[in-house]
């Protein structure tokens, strides 16, 4: 019999359905009014530790006491004698795996308590209990540690000390250990087991499958100690919390901030390009409707436009006799400023901070300059005969380069409405263009499957790079100017050495056409994005590693992969502010 739903249930179901249609991920947020918006990492760590610290499966007892070296020595000998006296060979071998990490941590605990002489004597007395090669190697490393300060400078010992050691025990062995600890276990022994060792019981097939997955993960990321895979985290909530703490530490200590994604909502069909100012306070997006919209980011607010004399002269600047008046017609409902003037699709945008100008190119064959102090169109640059697909600015924004459907690239400066130079040679559309870091050269990528390098000053073509299997959509020079990366429809990234004119490597991981490329300011990473909304981060040390054959090692590690959940990606660029990698997408 179908139960009649209450009025509250009907309302909740209706709201939840609405939120799902609007693509909200947390659809139950309306049922949690007491929920806080965000918490610091310290609060998250404290809360989860408080909730789970007393109920973990492997917890026995904990006490923050000062270790007694004599008591520690006696506790170790008692544990060793008990294990050696176990009748079953299988149980004895399992339990002996526990003896080794206990011994090592007892030694480190003695050092921590300031008893270095007794600790060294303890190590010399009992280190003969361990005979395998891997155990001896680590004990040799441990013998060189005579103070707490020495732990920090030895990565293997530091990893052993700060991360939990995994010991697999059968259910029978685990019961035996519990009985021993309940009857003979000293508080020091229990403290070491609880704090530094993860005892994992073999309970079911499903559980062992989880353990295998942890083992695979460890082989890629963790430090192996004595034949065992040392785990950076235990199991369950303990594992998740340690992973969170490690992620927070890495974020704080690395110069590279994680990927930041800005999304333009309700613009899947219309948005065509996007860009953010170098100081990351404004975002501009171009649309198929021929409009450009500018938003303020974070605390930045787009104030009411007021006219002021420009600091950089543009080609069409005229003396002004009246102030600009904002009547509100150039603002959208969500606070964006709307720039109107183009008559067709906007294909690319660039900010010029020194001139407080936004540049745009369109299918209407024009490049326009927009003043950011009053959001007016200050100049129109004409010279292409067909739609303009791409643009780039040189170092210090002295020059602008554009690529077009007319198969040419053109060089511009802000103070002239006509092109300074024409670069002709491609057989099909010029889809992407990039200036070399020294601003003397520029590269163009085309639908004719070639990349060409040009001299900016005389317009001569210097190099032609062939080998791509399809259309080129994106280019990126390394910051030092030694390498050039190109990508497109063939889903791979080709990297050329400019000094030798040779193809160094091809990076393959994307499942769709690669449409954006950028190199990090320090040259350590290459970022790429594809049409399917996936961003890959490639380490140049791992993927541009030249061997004796002249080609990079093709068995290099796979890149970091980020799924942005964006329907399309408008821009992917590194910004010098915090070395941020910023993606602009649509939803």
C-alpha cells in the first residue's frame, strides 16, 4: 500500500528536483540551515579526530608519558620472548612482523626522551635479532641517527617516524596479541603500537581487495621500508584524515597552487572565449552574440565608469569634451559590464594592463581596443580580409599578433590602425599564435598541420615544424625560449627543441582534441586542456627527459589529470600571481 507523503516531504522533493535540474551538486543543502559555509583545515582535523579517535578498530590505549629506557628494554624483551614461545610457526611468523617496527620506534622514542646513550646501547644489544637484508639496511641507516635533529635530515627515517607502519595479522594472530597485551603489555609498548603501527586484520575478501588497492597506491607514491609498504595513513577515517593533512601540507609548501576553475553559467552554447587580468581582479568572456562581458573577481567591484585621459595613446583616440555617463544599459542583471561594438562572434581576448585596455578579435574581421576606465571602444584595427581566430601580445605588451581565416598572421601596435607586418605562408587558416619570450620571434599553428616560426622584425619565415597528424589549435613556448609545444586534433602534444629543430617528445593522455596549452612561469610544468573538459598537468622533468637516443623516455609517468566538469574550456593559463593555473569554463 502506498503511503501518503506529508506536505514537508513533497516540498523537499520538489526543491531537490529543481536543484538537480539546475545542476547543484549538494542538493540537500536546503535541509541543513545550521550548516556552516566553510571550515579551516585545523577545525576539520580537530573535529574528525575527536569523533573517531576513541573508536578506531586498531586503537588499544594511548598515554603521552615520558618513556623510561629501562622499562622500554624490558617491554621489548618480554614481547620478543612471548613471540618466540608461540607454538604455531604460522602465528609466530606473523607476530614477528610486529617486533621489528616496535624495536625501531623504541629506539627513536629513547632518543626523543633525551636518552641517547641508553638508546645506542639498546640498538647494539638487540639489532642482531633481525637478519634479513632489508632489515639490516634500515638498521644501518638508523645507527647514524643519534638525535632528534638527525631524523629530519634523513628522508627514510623521517618517513618511518611520521607515517604508520602496516602489519597484516590474521584474526587468530590478532586475538593472541590482544590477550598478550591485556595480560603483560606495558604502557610504553601499547603507546608505540597505537601511535606508529597500523594492525590490519584479514577479515574478508572484500577487505583484502581494499588492502591490495592501498598497496598499489603505495607503490606509486610512498617510501618502501624493509620490504613492507610503509603507509602514510592507516585505514578508514584515520587514512582519510592523514591524506587530507598531507594534501594541506603539500599545498602550503609548494610554489604551485592547485588548479583554479572559473565557470560562466548558462553559457554552454554562447560563450566562445575568456581571459583574466594578470592581477586576477577581472574576468572577461566573449560570446557568439558579439557581446563581451566583464566581471569583477573576488573583492573587485566594477565601479561606475568615469572618463579620464588615457595614459597610453591609441590609434583612434580623440580629445574628449564631455564626461562619460553610465545609464545602466551596459550592465547585465548579474553585475557584468557588457561591451557592444563587434557584429559577429568574439574569438579571442587579451588584457593590456599598462594601457588599461581589453583587446578583442572577431569574425567581423576587426580587432577592437576597449578602455577599462569607461568601458568604451577606443579603437578599431582593420587589416584582415576574413574572420580573426586568435591573438597574442608580446613581452611588455608592445606588439599584438593576430591569426586569421585568410591564412595570414599580422603584427600590430596600439598606436596604429594598420598592420606593421604580414606573415604569409600557411595554406589554411592560422588557428593559434604565440610570441617567443624574447619578442623577436612568433610562432603560428595552422589547419595545414604545420607550425611555423617567424622573425618579427622582417617577416621572414625561419622554421617549419611538420609531423602533426591534424589541425593545430594551441601553442606554448617554454619560459626560457628553448622549447615549443603544439597540440590539436590528434590529441597529443608535440614538443620541439628550437636549437636543434628536432621533435623531442609527444605527450599522450587526452581522449579528445587539445585546445589549450600553457607553460608554468618556472618551466616545471606544461598544462593542457581538451574539448571534453579534462586538464592535464605534465612535469617537464619527467616528460622532457632526453636520453642517448635524443628522444624523451616514452615510459615516463602519466600526468596529473583534473576533470573540471565544464562543458567547454575557454581558457587555460598560468598567472605569475601565486603561480596560479587558472581555467575558465562553461556550465
